[in-house]
């Protein structure tokens, strides 16, 4: 990462230091150069399990962080493993069986970017083998597995981070700071959605590889839209509301892509949080008009986090002369009402809002989360609330699936509070 | 092609009209700031609007002067016609 980028990020985060208690990972990101580690070279050596599309992207980011070496890669699908070798220019030791990789003693951490159903076993095996772990979201396929992971982390004391990168996104950090300061007043509702228009399929060279490559579409391996997309957004809701939901109800269906898939292509949920705050969530893959967004609705304003914008309920006044011109224009050209309407529709307020953060370009949040993982390893520091965030977000997403599956309101399960 | 010569008194006259338009636009900005209670910084930040309004007002004076000139020409023409018929 460039020095200039590091400096501006550090300065930005230092300005938010009063929030260090609720966002402890900020202090880690703001740290000056962490002292040399255990080895003179201070190189952090990592192993990557799962070097498909996401794993490859993580590797490219890791290669841009100074003093990080991808020492080992692992994948049981040869085309992906070969891609991984190319990215590392054959310098990483290649494995087909991850357990063999975990036997390497000179690794400082393991990155896991495999299909969801493998997260729990691999994370637990890696921590038990003495490795620090960064695992992609969702934490696990099932709720009880999330709990197992947290328990093993407590037993082993290893550093564990789950790939919820919005926690490291500077726009989101700034937005949460403004919300905590009361800029949009009391948050009473959050609406979030993620819409795409594609079949979510990848090319399968042989039919027998269908489930291996298109694992996202099968319940045995994937929680579908909620674990692949929704988890990120319910994590944001939990973060802003500083809580997990009390209950959830909703529906889901395969109403468009009827191609043999098992996971829903359309989901709609309502999460109920303490004090009666609702988070309304929906996701679909047959229309992309509205894309993705998290709308935070307060009594004094609204935030759209993906757009990075804030809208006051009472927009700031227009400059005087423009106001005057506008008034004159209305006086000359408006029609004179004889009998007024008894009701005016509550159409959206047309107001462009302001940017939450002026700084541009933003450092990539995935790069920042990996940088934080590397720093955690160097400093040998845990970020406790990170696990809490990951656990609650993962369970929140999985609970939504459970509500859809049961077609009933599901309460937050007992024994799932950290 | 014939050279077009604009006499200096005409240039001075047009500049005076333009200056007057600018003063009116500037005062409009001051009036708007006071009546809508907005920031005095708008004297600077809204300067571009003042320039646009100046252009608009100057354009308006041209239109008005053209109309007045047209009316004068019509009256002159009518007077000439009437004079001819009396003789």
C-alpha cells in the first residue's frame, strides 16, 4: 500500500479516535508502523486455501501489502490451483489437501476463501493446528458451526477475522461516527437490498462439476442470497444499531431461475431489533434497477451508505439569489389555482444530498481488512469486537434463512449471545 | 467587405448600460441574501449567477431598445405618409 494512502487513512482514523471503544479495529488501522516482528525480516507468511475467483482477488490484494508473502496455496480444483500458481509465480508451495498445508509450521496465518460449507471445518482445523485465520464471510453454513468456531477461537487464543469488509470501509466508518453523533437523529428503520439480474451461474466444463463450481446454488453448500449478499448488509444494520435482531420473519422463493437450483432467487425479510426498530431486507437476481443500498432512516436525516450520501430531513436552503429567481419564475409562469387539492401525494423529496466523505478515491475495503489482519498478526493483537460482529452478522443472515424455511417468525436463539 | 465602424460614444453608452445591469444584478443578490437570510459568503460564491443575471438584463435592454426603435420607426413612417398626403 502506498505511503501517501497509509498516511491519509491514518490521519482520517485518528480523527475518529473517540469511537475507538465501539470500533476497536480503528486503533489497529491507525497504528504507526508496528515494530519489527519475531523474524528479522518481519515478513508475514500466509497460506491461502481456495484460490478461485475470491481467493485470487485476496491474493492480489495481499501482494500489494508490504512484507507479506503468500507462502502456500491450496485448492482441490486444478484450474484454480494453476491460476494461483500463476499469481504467485510458482513461488508458493501448492497443495491439494488443506490438511497438509496446515502442517506447515512456518505460516503466520491462513486465508480461507472456499465454498461456505467448508468454512467451519477449515477454520477450526486451522486454529487447532496453531494458525491465525482470516476466513471469508459468512462465518459458517449453519448457526451451530458459528458457535463452534467462536468456542475454538476462545480455546486456542488464535487471531480470527471474518471477511466483513464494510467494517473497514472509510465511508461506513465515517457514517457510523456521524450517526453516533446524532447527525440523522434517532434511527428508526433501516432498509437494505441487493438486486442483480443474472443467473448466478458459472461455466461448468463437465456436468459432474456442477455442484463443485456452482456450489452457491445448492443448499448443502450455500445459504444462497442471505449468506452470499445479505450477510454484508445485516452486518451493517447490526453495527449501526449496535445490537442483533430479536426476531425475524419473511419469505423466499425460486420464482424466476427455475433451472434446478435449490436456493431462493428472491428473498424478503423483516428483522425486529430492540426498541421496535425494523430492518427490512430484500434481495433478488432478476432485476437490477435498484442495485444495492443500505438506507438508514433517522428522524433528522437519511443515509445511503453505498452511495455514500446523507440527506437532511430539512434540506439546507438554496442560495438566496437562486431562491429569488425561482420565486420570480413561479410568480410569472405558475398557473393560478382556483380550487386547491385536498391531498398532496408524499412523493420523494428531490434533493441531491451531501457526500458523507469527501476524500476520494477511497482505499479498497477488502485491502484494508487484509491489512488489518496482517497488522493483527504482526502486533499479535486480537480485535475482540471483530469476532462479535462476524458472529452476530453470520447468525443474523442464517436466522433469516431459517425464518424463510419455516415460514414463521423466528426469535433470536438462546445461547447465541456472546 | 465593408468595415463596420462603431463610434466611441456608442461603445461608452453600451458599457454604461452593461455596468448598470451589473449593479442591478449585484443589488439583487444583496437583496436576496437579506430577504432569505442566507450567508454573506454568497456575495462571492454566487458571483457567477450575478454575471449570468447581468447578461440576461443586458439582453433584455437590447430587446426593449429594439422594440422602442421599431415603434419610433413606425411612427416616423406614419408621419411621413400623413405629411405627403396633406401636401
